[in-house]
C-alpha cells in the first residue's frame, strides 16, 4: 500500500520546522483551540489537490516574514545606494528570503504497482521503499522596470514581495538533490485525497437540505456494480409504460391546444417558419437520477414498526450516519496505484461523546476489515463499546475484533486522519496514532508525537502509559496547564478558589486539566509532562507516619519526633530525593517547590507553615482555628464550639481533650467536610499556605 509517511513543515503559519508522521491506519492530530489543527487540514488540501496556488504570503510564518521585511526595507531605505543599486540588491536578496517548504515521504510495499511513480526517484535502499518530494512556495520575482518605478516614485516596495509561486520537486531523502516537476498534475495524480470538513450541510435546517442525508446515501450506492444494470432496467420499464399509455400523445394534445394561438401569432413574425411543435417522453439515466435524488427519503424504523423521517431524527445521529457514508463513498473510489488518504476535520463538531466513541470504533473496525485477517501487530485486546443503534451496518454489527496496534507498519487499504480537540475522541484512538499540537507561544506551534514518546520508554513505563493514558491522562494533551491532586476534596477546593478568589482571575481564564492521582503514582506522569512541556502543579500529602498513641504525647515533643520520621509518599521521595520529613521540609524551602531545571513542575505539600498538617483537612483546620500545630490540645467543649460556629462536618470528641490531627484521623467523609466549609462560606479564610503558594506559582 502507498502511504503518506511523513510531512516536514517549514515556515508555514505557526509551524517553523515540524515533522508530522502518519500511521498506515488512523492518525489523530489533537490539540486545543488555535493550536494549528485547521492549518494542518488546509495544508493537506493544498498539497495533495490541484488547487491553483492557494498558499499565499499570509501563510508564511510571522517571524520569517518579519525578518524578510527587515531585509527588504533595509535595502529600500539605504541612503548609500542609488535607485539602480537598490534595484540590483532587491532582485538579488530575493534568493536569501524565506520560503514555505514542505517535504513529503511516501512509502510503498514491495508488491505495489509503481506505474504512476516510475518517473520519480525512489530510495535505492531496499528496506526503505520511499519516494521523496519537496513543495516550495517562494517569492515571485517582479519585473525590473516595475520595481525601479516603485523605487523612483517612492511607493510601497513591499507589494513586489507579496506573492508566492509554487515549485514541486522530487528529491533524495536529504532533499539536497532536487529535480523540478514541470507538470504539477504529475504530482497531484499520485494522491487520492478527500477531506470531510467540520462545517457540513447537516447543520442546516432548511427544507432543501433536510434530505441531504438521503441524497448522500444515493451517491454512495451509485458506485455499486449493479447500479447501472438496475437503472437500465428501471428506465426500460418506465419508457415502456409511457408508450403503452400513449402519454406523449395525450400531453401533446393538451399542451399544443393550450398554446396554439400563441404559436400562430409568433409564426407571423418569423415568416411562418416555426415548424410543428411536439412533445415526447423518453427517460435517460440522468433523468432517473434526478428523480431519485429528489424523492428518495431516509427513515429510521423503530422497534414496534414506527418510522421517523430523516429531518425528525436527532442531528447527532444523522451526522454520524453522514460521516459513515462519507467513509463508504471514499472506499468505493480507492485507487491502489495512489496514496489514498481520507481526512475528517473535527468530526466531534456535531457528535455527542457517545457518538464520538462509536465513530472512532467504526474507523478502527474499518481498518481491520480492510486489512489482512492475520495481521501480527496486535498490541492488546480492547473491548469495543456497544453500538446497538448501528446494528444495521455490516461493518459495525460484526463481532468486535481485536484492536490493532496503530504502528506505522500495519497493512490496510487506505489511511485516515482526524483532527480533534475532544478528549472523548482522543481517548478512543490508539496512543500510537496521536500527534499533539501545542502552542509554544502566539507565533509558534510544536508537534509532539506520542508514538515516539512511547517507543522511548522502558517496558514497565510503557506498560503504565498503555494502561492509564486513555482514561486518566488524555486531558493532558489539550491543557494549557495541569494540576495533579489526590482526592475529591482537593478538586472541590481548587475549582472553588479559581471561580471565587479574585487573585487567581488569570488562572480562571486558562484551560487547566485536573487529574486525580495518588502520591504513590503521580511521579509516573513526569515523563509525559516533560515531553509535552506542560506547566504542572502537583499537590500531594506529606504522609508522615502517625499512630493513635501520638495523641497522648506532649505536642512539643511530638513535633520533634515527627520531623525525624519518614514519608510514605513515593512522589515526594522521587522528586525531592529525600524521605526524612526534616530534610524534605528543608528542600521545599530551598527550592520553593521547583526541583528540576526545566521549571515545568512545582511540587507542593503540607509543611510547618501549615501547622505540620498531614493532610489537606488538617491544614484547613489549622488555619481556620489559628492553631500553631495540628497536635495542639483542644478541650472537648472548645472543639464542639468550633464545630457549631464553622458548621464543620466532624464528629465531636468523646474524651476531655482532642487535637486537629486526632479529629481528622477519624474523619469518615472528606468530600462532605469540604462541601460543608464551602456552603458556610468559611473556606476562603481557611485555605492552607501550600495551596496558595502552588496556585501563585501556576499563575506566573
């Protein structure tokens, strides 16, 4: 199978120099809004179809364009040059200016027919089997006299450097040796490309377009082998019926009588030369197609025999059917001598989460049905989601097969690519097929290939990501920033603070992904965090050893003892490199929570500033009740007063004395505890110091 294996993009919009690898099966280009997904789709459509130079100067990377303009204006404003000198320099500098360059690698199998590719250079290394192409969009050179006139009349010189022209080459792998393809169509005919764009007719509610799905279904079945035979028989039958009933003669009599006087009057102005007007009925294939397109209606039959018209069916379900029909239509037009690529731009636009999952499962199954049945690259078994609503479609109704690895050495009939900003869509795609677009700033986007990330891990790390990515990590790829936390109480507190505390107004406008993970596992996320370059705040509990007998200890002595104890929190130990509480606290002060050179990750937990609390709830009460440590003795009466005054969701002590640590150690429901504090409006006065410090760092 011919496959588009790699695209290297240089100086195109926000892509300065990025590689995009496509799998042989399904590739997902995932990213947040304004990450560059639409740019990728538009680039593919421009590259692989014969549009007439639709790449313009506005597509040149902003930094590259700015540098070019500096060079141009530097020459134009150079007072040491006369007009002829400026002209000469400007016409020479065009060779030094930036261009948009796209390098394409096309792979093929040993048994593929190379008829369309024979005119191009292929890899001489047998194991590679690749063709390489370069598409370059360069500044178009203006005529000397036009540039000189602009210089002499002091007009805007930039207008002569505002048009790009396209050059297509075949080349070697390094692209150092290039041969111009004079007829661009020789390149475009190598690709069978179709894109289903995000804006579709099904969004319309006009009567004209409410039957769009029906018309699309008819387009699909037109490609079946028995279509022409069946239509021919239908035409013969209808024409025979018309002849048998003399319909032409009857219409002839009725119509001609009605306009007889008009014809006679007209003939007088034309020398009586109108001829005999007659009517004949003879249907052809195109006539039948028009009739079928107009009158074919889809309906959805329900259990019990009821029927729902297409326009009465839910838009999400109709959109799903539309996408499946587009896929089927593309399958009917496959050309094994070409690169076959089907692209869906943000298919989640009109699909609710369950439909998104069903759609991706369909694409996964489609790959399997079109693949060799005995493929060896089975990565693991994945249970497909139930899709009873699609049981009428043969590809979907079949028994759920094993999910294939989406590695690029698979074998299937055509490639598929989706762009998406939906976590539901991304979690349904194999991690090997995900390419993440992340804006570095307003002017640059980077591509992060999760296939290469997984490939670089040790076996135990790889196993961890394969197990946990799709249900507990996928939100990371869309986030501006990331917060890892331990429990539901932390989630409630953080979201409440960002919505109510004005000092975190900036954070409230950013897309922050909240991922719940215990201290025993949070450090396993660090490699992906570093790979994606996500600014990440980790909240975890200090988790020093504590026993019920500690309640009887003198608070001062207990503090000294606690500082000598060790943490059981693996994430704290992994990041700080320490396990003794005193040393951990010192490292937190020295590093302010940031322990690596990348400045990407900040680790925050309870310290002496939080009354030597062991958990979030300890720290909250320590601040709310203004206690120096969570071990400070509190009388039974005073604690019951606190419970009543602050509406605390805590049980009262039985003994004459208690402590914050003792009460929290007996707390049964931490979520209810947090809900009660938020409901009583006391939480903003009780936010622990480590929580505040973490959010201040994250907001920078």
